[in-house]
């Protein structure tokens, strides 16, 4: 972990959830529509792999990538983390902000795509991406954005549903070739990183909410050494 917490939070603007979206409007619209179709999409409880992997970490600055309705962000803030939560859907962010207010915790909200967010590099003691829908590009922009956000001594925690990366494309819908998977991030790790966990395990899933039918996780946890 970094030892400069006294310097304060990362120095970038903290827009309200409804303001200043940076990214592809079509991506925002897709996710806004998904959230708007249901009053609550997810369970409202933190992801099991996050709870397990964070248990031994000292709270510091954390980036929650694809925070959705805010369950992980609120849980981390309650645990003493200085939370920055990023999401493309304004509908989801408004719900997340409401949950944070109800819980009496402070979260810094960023309404942007990961690759467009202009996050301060090497500034987070933990970068958590739980089941993110990160679009794949030829230059591996999303993968590199995840890695660049991690501070020296910090941890990247990437969790995804096992088997999703090998599914057959769906006509007019999901194609695994369009998205970033943990193996793609792991392939970019060099001598500056130590892989602490890279495995498939049974999923500890919150009850209810979309995705509850998935039974196993892919978990990649890597620490930045320098």
C-alpha cells in the first residue's frame, strides 16, 4: 500500500452522478435502458469475491470499476476505504448515490467509461472490477487503464463469470470476442507485478439480482511491485 494518504484523495473533479458523462453515448444509452427496465437490477449486497479478497487488505484508496447500483462502493466505504466509483450508466449512478446517502457514507462518483475517465495514474491502493463489461480494443486500452490506475504496492482485483469467455456468440447480442476477460489482463502483467491469485472457484453469490445463476468465478488478483 502507498503511505501518502495524508496527501488527500486523487486530484480530479468529483461530478454529481448526473453530470459530465465522458464516453460513447451509445454505450451509456444501452446501460441506462437496462437499468431503467427494472427498479433494482442487482442484489444490493457486495460481491462475494470482493469481500473475500479484501479481508486482509488495509483500507486505502479504491477504484470501483463499473460500480452499478453501488453495493460494493457502499460496502467498501463502510469499511474505511476512500472510494472512487466509476460507471457509464447515469441511471445506475443516481441509484448508487442514493444508497450511499442512505448509508451515510461518502463516495466520489465518476460518470465515464474507464478508458475516457482521465483517472490519475498509479493512484489507487485497490482497483476492483467485479464482472465488468469492458469493451475490447486492438490497443488493449481497457486492460491498460486497469493496470495504470494501480499504485505501487497496490492490488488489482478482477473478477468475472467463469465460462463467459468461451460462450458462442449470440445472434444480434452477446459476443465474447467483444469484451475483456481476466486472461487478457494477466497476459499484460510483467516483472513489475506479482500474481497472488489466478484461479477459478465456486462463486459466493448474493441472493437475488441479475447474474445470480452463475456458479463459478474467475478471480485474478495481482500486486504492483514497482
